């Protein structure tokens, strides 16, 4: 049986020398969205309007843009000690929005951030940088490097205000204000030695020790009968640990995975991280065995089946991969990344009806979350001029304008005028 390596698409919109990455992963985005939902409600953000974006960068950082888009760094997610602490970080960032600190910065921030984004798919396989999908099924690789840059420069007073407003927002949301203490204690351990040599008047953030003392003083003033009624549940804490394990498994080295999750750790999070690490290392049999053990423990977890679908695909077990992805979709909804993954397997298997099903899945995915990978899979599924249109859309999203225009011209030659794909090809040609 032919061994197939799964494709991961790295879409470059970066200007030379600057890059950041957005990691699309249904599980991670949903878990974080669920955790910060009480903050959104407390900040009077309408249901469904606060959107979570995962930035593939090792910084211990997060920010909010436009008041409704929360950007959380993988470095924060893999290092933060608890979901309460994560909620505190987001509350602080929302505090900047409530305080009006973003008003003068928003236009410049939007232009710079969106111009330097790379869109990557994490949930349907491993990360691969560059390469041409038309050459085959893809290249198995580790995580991509990202440039370090600071997007925000607020004054010390604004940071103090954001801490104060964020703490009040946590209380209004019924969350645990000690999350702020946890964050600043952790930051103190990370930066204490460095901050001891810094002139506090020459940096734009207050020293961590000062911020820790300030929030402790505010918490001491709270009503003694305050109860955090919306604090993360045990289920949410378990989901958060799985997300952390997933990111560590995908983004960290095998050695660091083994350190974070020693063999003595038999938790679901440990098995999850190791299953992904096995897959990254090419030990697909171990990855499959470990993933099946997870499914045996939690047969209703859609993301374990998603991982199994990826492993089975890489093993060349197309039927088993299709079954796993179908089960994953059965257990969840509105999951365009999983739909795209299933469509890719179907287009590779190419049994009777597979192409039609792949087209259906791609169209559904594109309605909610347009991704270059989806257009590429769609091009594989079509066998007429629409394939050229889909390739044109793919290269357009990749930022490869000449190739996009070339395929758009091809599409216009073979498609009937006034069809949707003909018109969209014309839009690419300008």
C-alpha cells in the first residue's frame, strides 16, 4: 500500500522580513471561545461577535483588535498555568478596548497585522513550509518559524488602567480574579531577574511586581462573599489541558513533549501529545495505537477521530480515514477544516461518488471559512474548467498573482460566460 504524507498548506501574505502565523484549529478556537464567552457578555459584546484567532508564535502574549477579535499566541497557550489565568490575560486586553486605548491605533494595527499574516492549518495535519501541492500529497515537516515583533506600544498608565478594568470585567463576568495573580506570578518567575536590572521609567509597561501588588490590593478590597459563579468547570479545564497538549504535540520537539508529559503521566492530555508527536516523527503505528486508546476512553470526542483520520490517511488506509473523519463530523458541527480534510482523502481515494462528495464538502467549508487548502482540494475534485478557477482562487489566496491570473485566464476560456466561476475568474483578472 502506498504511503501518503498529509498536506499542510502554508499561505504566505507576509512582507519580507516580517511574519506571523494564524493557526486554524477548530478544537483550539472553540475551547478558547467557550472560556472567554463570559468576558464577552460582561463587556456587552453580542453573542458570536467575539472571534478567537490563534497566533503561531512562542511569545507569552495576546491582544485584542477592533474590540471583537482576540489574538492569542501559542506561546501563551502552551505556557499559561490555568484557564483562569488565560481569562485574566484576555480580560486585560479587553480592558484596553474598554479604556479606548485602541482608538488611535486601530487603523495602523489592522493594516500591519493583516499584511503580515500567514494562514496555516493545524487541525488537519502537520505544518509544512512552502512547497507546491501539485507535486503530490504534501511534505511532512515540523512547525514553521515566525518572526518576533511587538504590535502594541501602550504607556505604563494605560497598562495600569487595563489591569484595573480587566479585573473589574472578571468580577462582572463571575470569573476568578485570582487568575490575574496567577499570570503576574508566572510573569515574575519568567522576567524577574531581567526586570531587576531595568529602569522602570524607561519601559512602557509597569514592572510585573508592581502590577502583582496592584491586583492583590484590588482583590483584598472585594466583598468577602464574592463567588466566581462562572469559573471554568472541570470539563472546561480538561478541554483546556487537551488543547495545550495538542499544541505542544504539534509545535514542540519530541524531547520537549517527553519532558512535559513523561511516560508516567497516563492522562488523556499526555496520550494526546504523544500521539501527535509519534505522528510527527513518522511512527504512525504508535500514533494509531495511542489515538485508538484515546477514543476508547472518550468515544464522543470528535477531535480524537479527526486525529485518527489524519493518521490513517498517512498510513494509506483511505477507507479507515474516511470513516474516522465522517465520525468526527458526526460528533461536531460547522467544522470546515475537518470537512476539507475529508474532502482531500476522498479526492485521493477517488471511488465512485467520492469526487462529488468532496466538492460538496469543499463548497460547505468555503461558505464559513475560505481557506486556500479548500480551493486546492476543490481543484483536484473538479474535472472541467472549474478546476482552473479553483486553482486561480488558491494561488490568489497564496499571494501568487501571476499564477492566479494564468489559471483565471484558462478558466475563462473553458467556462460558459456568466457562470459563477467565470465571473469570479474575471474578478481575479481585475
